[in-house]
């Protein structure tokens, strides 16, 4: 299974969302997601989050909030352990992204955008204080068929 990061960069009640439209053979094609990507060899999730955010947005991240780990299981795609972060502490200006369009979206509107059904689960969790979590999402194609959530450090 791959180790990946998913980062939701925050500003004044908004998330910086990536509408994935430019990359070929993209399992996220036409979906709206946070920024992030695959961890490189010997790279921690935090290092990956900072690198991927800078590469995709041009923003340098400061303090990260590590919300949890999402285990993505699919009958069509390689499995992933997605390390889920948010960040309100950043510097720089948003640049053009090679993978799609970056748009600031009010947080309450994000769950209504076309995306993975399971994202709505962790977006609800991110909206309020909670302990670290592990969330397993199982898909058949783009359809969420099961989810399993556990909290740690209550």
C-alpha cells in the first residue's frame, strides 16, 4: 500500500481545494480534493505534506494539524494509507497547479462538491475538535461500500 498525504489548507473559513482536471489517468479526475501526494522513500508524512503542498500550490506550510490516517481500499486502484492534515499557518502566494485548478471554497460548501464519498466522513470530523483517528474506506469503483472509524487518545 502507498503512503500518501492529503492536506486541507485553511484561510478565513475556506479550504484551498484542487479540482483535478489536468492529469492523465488520474483516479481523482474531475474530483475536488485537498492537495497532497505520494510519500517519497525515507520521507515522513509531515515532510511529504510540506513538499507536496509547495509543489502543487507554491505555499510554504508552518504548523500542521495531523488529524488521522485514512486507509483507502479499492477494487480498481492501489491501496493507500493517506495521512490527513490541515494547516492554517502558511506563507506565500497560490500558483498555478499542474494537476488542476486551485480554488478557495467555503468549508461548508466543500462536502457538496464532486468528490469521493468517504471524504465527507473525515471532513465532518475535521470540522470540530476530535482525537486522532483511523478511518478505513472500502470502495467498489467510485462507490463507498463500507467504512470503519476508530478514535485514539480520547
